């Protein structure tokens, strides 16, 4: 059911998000906010040590991108909790799409992420 509800925004929807972030926070060109979060799990039977995150809990790391209305516009999950946000992003289909599809995020658009993300023209870090 995910493709039915989790969709990359159209140009019009991205324009609405850009306007919101510019007017509300003074950040130009923001079409989404990206971050990772750990989903706690029971220790798996195979390679449980790979799932221990920096908080010493078993988890799976998921990456979520949302718009100004907190709608999820991209989701990627399934990596072990041991890896960090940047490695999770590098393994995500979104990282490839942003580099190969110029219509997905235009030159004057980008995602806003925290300092854990590699600084690129598509994902600048928060100050």
C-alpha cells in the first residue's frame, strides 16, 4: 500500500513546500526534510550484534522524507541499526534518484537534513 500513500511531490506540491519554508523559516528551496530514526526490534537470531545501535539497543534504521505538512514523501528502511544516517542514505534508492533524475529535485530545490548527512547540492546540512 506504500506507493498509494508515499509519493514524491509534484512540481506544484514542491512549490508549496518551498514557499512555506521560505516564509516561515527563511530557508529557500526546501522541498522536504530528511532524517533517520531507529525502530527498536527484538534481538534477531542471526548476527544480532549488527543490529545494536549507538544507544545499545537492537534496531532497524529507517529514513523518512516529509514535506511541510508532515506527509511522508519518501521512505527507506531495513538497514541494521549499527549503521548511521549517511550510510543509510547512501544505500537508499533516493540517493541514486536525486543524482540521476534532474526533474525530481531541480537546481533551485533541495532537501534539508541535519549534520549527519553528507553535504551536497541536494541535501545541505542545517546551520
